[in-house]
C-alpha cells in the first residue's frame, strides 16, 4: 500500500467517492461524529457524502433532533446522532473535562458553581422549552452567576458534557438549547469497554487507513485507551506498516460505484482532513514549492483527485459566485471536475 492507495481508500471509506447512505442521520452514525463549530460547513460535510440532498433537508434533521450539536470527543462542537449521543458522552466526556480543568480553575468554576448553573438550566428548559444562550444567560445572571465570554462558554460546555443540555432547533439563525433527557429519551447504559470497542470500530471503518496516533487525536482518548480500542478490533481489520507507521483499515468497508467523486470543495474542518493527526497524504501532489505547514487544511480547501490542490471562496454573496484558485495549472479534465464540484455545492445550497 502506498500514499495513493491511502487516499483512494479514505475517499471510499468516508463515503465521499460514492455513498451507500441517503439520510443525514445515517451518514452521521457511519462517521460516529463530525466536527461542527462551523455549522454551515458541517452541514455541507454531510451533504458531500449523500446523494440528492440539500442544506434545507439537513437543517430539518437538525431541528427535529435527529442530529445533535454538542461538545464531545474534544473540547469543540460536534454533530452526533441522537442514537449515539449518550454512550459517546459517557465514553469521552471525562477526558474532555480533564482537558478543561485548567480553564475551569482559571475562570473560577467549581462544582458548586456548576451545580447552581445546571439547576438554572433545568428549571428554565423543563417541559420542552427551547431557549437561546442569551436568554439562559439572563437566567444565570438572575441567580447571581456572573458569566460572559469564555467563562460562559465553559459553563455551557460542562452542562453538555454532563448530559444535561444539548442543541435544540434553530430559531431563524439563532441556536437554542434543550434538556437532553427531553430531546433524546434515556437508553440502556452501555458498558465502557463496549463503547470503546464501538467507537474504535467505527473510526477505523469510516476513516481507515489510519494510525493509532490519528485515532488518539480524533477521539480525544488517552494513548492507553486508544490502544485498548485497537486491540478490540476484530480480525477483518488489516494492519499494514508504511515507513514508521502502522495503518489500520477494513478492506471490505469501501463503498463501490461507477461514478467516484474525488474532486470537491472541502468544507472547513471536514473529517477528510480533521480526522488525522498526520495529514501529509492530503498534500501528496501539492506544488513542491509550497510548504505543508504554510497551508491550512481547515479552511476552504479545493481537493482534486483526493489531495489538496487549491482554495475556494464565495466571491460574491449576492450572486453566490464561487471562485476557485488552484495552486497550479490544471488539465482540462481536472477543470471539468472542478466545475462539477462547484455546481454540486451550489445545488446543495439551492442556488
């Protein structure tokens, strides 16, 4: 296996090359969770992996609570399916709390403050109420809990990690919060070892070929926990050494199809890049004059034949004109693929 094989398998396993799924919540279960601090881009990340679906359909799934936006895995926003949120929080929240300890102390947030704040959230949101952060913050202020900026953010994150609150439907462009117990009915508790095995299986099935270090980065787990997860993988997973790294993947999980999408406008913080600590494969064919560390794999990247080959932007919001800027001269075939990628994104947006 070489770098070209890695790219080909990742495109397939991430359901970008072709997909077997139809609904947003289905692709989300396959991917386990996707980074989602950029809400619009996160929706496009799901749309990129589905056929004939647009932004409105994904927004509908979000507003209906089939897709939840909350903090887990790492201290940032993620999309997770309602079916998976509870066991994934139970598995990864302790580690996120550990990472956040410094900031809890910095902003004078202790168990007493969190207990009071969470009580305010429960009181204000019970009986199906969906309220914005501004409204909830007014409730905190009334309870003499002063919060703004990052201090407020960590109060909300702690409540999410504890499974008290989660995302509600949007009110226009404003986000709301809801009580998790009312948004997602409680389910049977899964044993931590089973949760770890499930997360590991989903990661290497949907992200492989990937390394242990990639999994540690993506999951937020400790190296010990990640190693235990890798050990739990069944025999269908292959381990192949390339250089100093061992890549793990399921050779049978690849999606098949005559039409393969390998050129696309990559969403910001998309899982095709953010899932891996080592992202060098993304730059395999990038202009040799450009240094990898000078290019952000997070923001508006143009992917051609599976590798980062330029950038893109919406040049005019009124006309929704999209401008692509390749790093190097492209062939006619590649230009046609780029034009098709632009068309697909505009179709997703409904423009």
